[in-house]
């Protein structure tokens, strides 16, 4: 059984996390019983279950990129205004 990343697990809803943990427990039991054919099916279910959390993680990244872009634009504008003020003071 493969765990998903900590970041993805942190974005699972309570219901998704409960289901994830239950499926993982079933998968571990099946591995102990050497039922690898069924483990693969359980792993596929886990992979499907975490897809919404992966999308939430991607959206957080996109939002962070938008925030950074907005910050850099504001910073450039402030620097330009500051340069104009300095030019006016020198005159």
C-alpha cells in the first residue's frame, strides 16, 4: 500500500480521511493475508478517493502564484512611485 503525501492528507475532509484510513487498514490486512490481487483494487480506490484533495492542493498552489504575482506588481508600482518622489525631491 502506498500512502499519499502529507500535504494531500492534510486537505482531505474528515469523511474522506476516515474512508482513507479504513481502506488503508483493509489494504494492510489483505497484504498480511498475501492477497495482493485485492490490494491492488483497494489501492485504486484510495487513488480515486484522494483526487479531490489533490485538486485542492493544486488550487492552493495556483492561488499562491496569483498572490505572488499581485504582490510583485504592487511592489513594482510602489518602487516606481518611490523613484518618482525621489526625482521630485532632487529637482
